[in-house]
């Protein structure tokens, strides 16, 4: 890992109080929902991208699954490892950036929940390349026909909540759907400037398809209100359920590796 980006800095400092967030309180029901949707036999392998302190990973391990939890923050992972050990749960923890990880095995399923990584932009991340690179990595690490569940920020709510004044002040960019905010990771610490982007359904279908993932369902996915139901305009998150049906496309590769595109253009 190289120099920390803004989100790694934020989560390293936020780790001790992560479980005080209200969206962490519905883990058991969320796992029930995931297992009902994924329909996996016990012993299956599951990759948890952006696992944080491992609340989903630990519960899945408790129910007999072989889980690998991957996260950008070493402090979040340290908390995850401690809580898993105390609970007698065996989980493999991997400290890696979701945009660039490579693992030696393919998994039976993957989860990426509560904006686990998709759309959490560093100060230099491209708002299309970042989620596309993560989805391509997930796809490569899934077995053919394996499924994944992700929740991402909804652009519908974000567009309805910002004003032209926010755009002028640089707090929101309506074309990239990126918001820039200052957040303190915990009381007494200085704020960190972070960038986060939202998504629309049509874009999600395209990004997933470029990564070799076919979208099966899109539902309202706000934490505490998961269900097989339409997205409400003012809720925070969209849930995406997808299946690995192919490989990341040439178009995705060309977008993620612009030097190849430039080399090709130069040779024509």
C-alpha cells in the first residue's frame, strides 16, 4: 500500500467508533436477506469487499461460510480481526485497495455493502474508472455463474438534496454525481475532505455489464430497509444483485488503461 488517500485516513481514525453508526444495527436481518437471495450451501466461499470492521463477515463465518474480508483501512481490519478472534470466528482478512486487488482464488459469491468501496473516491480518482475497476476486480475473482450483492448511493436522492448554490460552491458536481464534504472521523479530530459519488440505474447496468456482470435486480437498498421493492426517490442506497456471466470487456480494459488506447491511436 502506498500513501494513504483521504478515505483510508478517515476510516483509520473512525474505526474505534464505527459500530456507533446507526446503519450497523441490522446485521442479522441483512445476513438473512443475503443468504436467502444468494442461496449458497454452507461451506461456500464469500468475498466481502469493503468489509470494514467485519460485521457481515463475522456473521457469515458464524453460519458456516468461508469468508475473506478485504478493506482499505488497516485499523478497521485490526478491529475486525480482534472481534472475530474474541467470537471464535475464522475469517481471512486482506488489506488492499478494491481498485487494484488480486486474490489467488475465485469465490462462490461476493458482497460490497454500505458503499463498501464503490464510489468512495480519492481526491484523484476518476468517477467512472474507480467503480469500473472495482467491478472488474470483483468479476475476475468470482467463479462463472457466481452472484454478488452491492449497495451504492442513489443519485435520485443526491440530485434532490443539492442546490445550484452547492454546485457553485463545489460541494456537488451534477454531471459526475460527486459530492465533496468535510467529515470528522470522530470527536476531537480534524475533518477530512472526502469525495463520494452516486449512481443511476442505467449507468449501473452498463458498468456491471462492462465488468462481465449481468444485473439481475435493482431494488431499494437503504440500510435497515432492505427488500425486494422499488427504489424510493429520497432513500440513500440502491441494491444491485448481479451474476458473473462473462469476462471484463475490451471496452472496460481500454477505459481503465488509456495508454493502450493512445498507443493504438498512434499506430493508425
